[in-house]
């Protein structure tokens, strides 16, 4: 029996592990390796440059700029879709008529690609006939032609709004799934005990949603680290790098300037950020597991 | 709330909250639909109408020229076929591999299997940029740049973590006794997996099919890196390419976006019934 189990463990794991190691783990390790070289992407030869690429990070103003934007991007991508998704889920869960219609409406943007979402929102921000300026003009009665995506002050935040619009539905669906696991009698007891709706939500529902919250935040972080497509299509990192993120900066250095060694160094930094998040995630997961079994 | 009518007279007060919540949700729903509605509206209007500022109004007559333009463009056909050739195999294979690994982690644990599981799952968090350059070099050396193979391979590999996670969590809810009964009846582990565990895991498979199909169909980064010629472009790159060609033909751009989103919308509608259930059992309960 023991030997037979061993046989099946090997047979079943061989292919998934082989592919995962060859195309994920091995390239990851190699990114570390290339970050110590000056490979240019075409020439088969390259030199070892030690820590030069990492020292360059220190003096690269564009890197600092991209790092700050990435931090803003990640924080916004966690806070906005999580908060909006939770609010929508609580509202829809209150047994109002048409709940499933609302659910589908709020979920719809998740089915759209970042490219399509980017295009939609470029039209909303379009200075002359975009929806946003049209509404502002209708309300204020004055001519309004602000170019949201072409101004360094507003470009990043405009993309974050578009991104949040798309991601909220996913958070909402997971919170709704989490709400179905909360025993109804528990909520009823609170009602009988006279807890008001907001108290009930704050003291009972939200703590019991902890497992769902962990999943939501994790997904939002994962997706935000991958938030390259929408920036690429909406602003391309501009104007004047004002919406540049590390993912964007890495792409530009590697595939526009062909500084693949330096690009690797940036990707190593990105991975280290991901590693911190992985650690936090597993620690939270263990805490939640301990509480909820 | 439904039994309001049976509440004694004294306690029957008007409860305004359902009405307030309904109105709030309705307003939010309209705001949420506005962007998508813009694309829908643009696709049935002439470029002239849009340029004169009429994008966001209901048109008096429908104009189908934009759809005709998109659907008769051979480049669009090619983009669609390419995307399907990437999405279908990568979705199926990543779910299959995740099922194999997930089954071992759920039903045949060994010393160190938990650690291995955590390593695989942490792959979910890896930013694609962290593997991009070495893969570019690898596929370049294999002479596979500007073919669809690198995209299929990388989506399969990057899909293994999430597929393994969900399948393991779902298989864990399948009682051990079922597997043991099958084994006692003379089935081997492969049959226990394919005939017992998998048929009981349809909700998880539906969730993964939806997620993987949507992610891969909508992906932009990998085809951007690994394809160069227009012949190998996928639909999302195609949209960006054609934006140049139809630079002010907003209606054509809108209908192209709509057509490109149809497959993922269909997949979601098709699997919607299972989606919440699978999410609840696979992800939230952990």
C-alpha cells in the first residue's frame, strides 16, 4: 500500500511539477542571475557587472518615481475594490428585490479585458466629448475641457478609478460567497438582542467574513502587481512618467532600451515585494485558519 | 420582510431601509453600467455622430456599419482564431495539471507535501515580470518567438498554482471513505481520481474554467512580448493595433471591443450557476 501510494504520488505530480519548475521557478532563479549581468537581449554574450544594476536603482530617478507610484497603486487597489466590494455585497445581501440582477451588473466589468476597460475609460476621460466632462459641463453650465489622462496630476488616479471600477465586482462576489457561510440564526439572535444594523455588521458580520477578506485582499494584491495592461493602454506610463509603475518601468528598460540586465534587477525588486506580500498572506491565512478551523 | 402582513398592528411600522437600499443600488448600478453603455452606444453610431458630441445619447436610429466593418476584416478573424488556439489548450491543460497535483495534496499527502503545496501556491503571487526576461531568452533560443507556443506554455505554467489550490481544497471536501471504497472495489488511484473525485468537483472545475478562460483570453502582456508579426497577434493586441488604423473611427473601435468580449461574457453566463458555489467551497472555506 505504502509503495503503491509512492508510485501514484510520483506519477501524478511529475508533469505539473516539471512544467511549474521549468517555466516558473527556473526563470525566476534566472532573473536573479541576469540581474548581475549587462545582457542586452540580443547578443549571446554578456559580462558580470556585480551589483552595478542594483546601485543604478539608487540613482535612477525614474525608478524612485515608479516605486512610489507602485506603492500608491497597490494601496489603492487593496482599499478601493475591497471597501466597495464589501459595501455592495452587504447591500445586495439584505434581501432586496432584484439582487441577482444587481450582482450581474456589478460583476460584468470583470469579464472585460484591461484593454477594453482602458478603451472605455479613455472615452470617459476624453476632454471634448468624454462622459465625465460632459457631466461636469451639464452641472456647472460652463465649458470644461480638462484632459484627465494628459495631465501629470491626474493621470495615475484616473487609471486607478478605471481599475477599481473593473475589480470591485470580483471582491463583491467573494464577499457574497463568504456571507452565505454566516449562519442565519446568529444574525437573528443579534437582531433579537437589539443590535442595530451597523453594530451587527461591525461586530458580527465583518469578523466572520475574515476568511473571505483574506482571499479578496490577496486577489486584489495579485491583480494589482499584474496591473500593467491597463496602464499600457490608457497612458503608457505618461505623461512625463507620472503614471509609471515598476512593471511599466521594467518593460521600458528591458524591451524598449534593451537593458535586460537592468530590467532583471527591477524584476527582482518586484519579486521581493511580492515575497513580502506572500509572507503576510500566509501568516494571515494561518491566523484565520486557527480562528475559524 | 416577506411576512410583514402577519405582524400585529402595533409592531407594523413602515421599514424604509429596503427602499433606501434599493434606490442606492439602482443609482450605483446606473453609474456602473455607464462606461459599458458608452461602448454599446458608440458601436451603433456613425463616426460623424460621435465626433459631434453625441456619443452618450440614445440614438434615434441604429447603424450597423461598424459591426459590418469589424466582422468583414480578415485581420479580426485571424486574431480570434489565434486567441482561441491559445486559450482553449492552456485552459484545459492547466486545469488538468492542477487536478493531478491537487489530488495528491488532498488525498495522498507525504512528508513535506504541505511545504511543496505552499511553494506551488505562492506562484500565484509571482509578478509576470519576474520570469519575463529568462523566458524571452529561453524561447528565443528554442526559436519559438513569434509563434503561439510560448503563450500557451506560459499560461499553462502560471495557471498551475491557482488550479492546484482550488482543486486541492475541493478534493479535500470529497470524503476519504469514497476513495477507499473505490480502491477496495479494485479501482486504482487514477480511476479514483477520474471516476470519483472529479465528477464530484464540477463546481470547482467550472470556477477554474471561467477564471482561466477569462484571464488567458484577456491577456495582453505575454502576446505583447512573444509575438511580433500581425499574423500571430491575439485579439487584445489586435484591438490596440487597430486603434491606430481606425484612429477616429470610434464606432468601429467600440464594436470591436464588444465582439472581443463576447467569448468571456458567454463563458461567464454559462458557468455562472456554479461560480458562486464553487467560490464558496473552493476559496472561502479554504
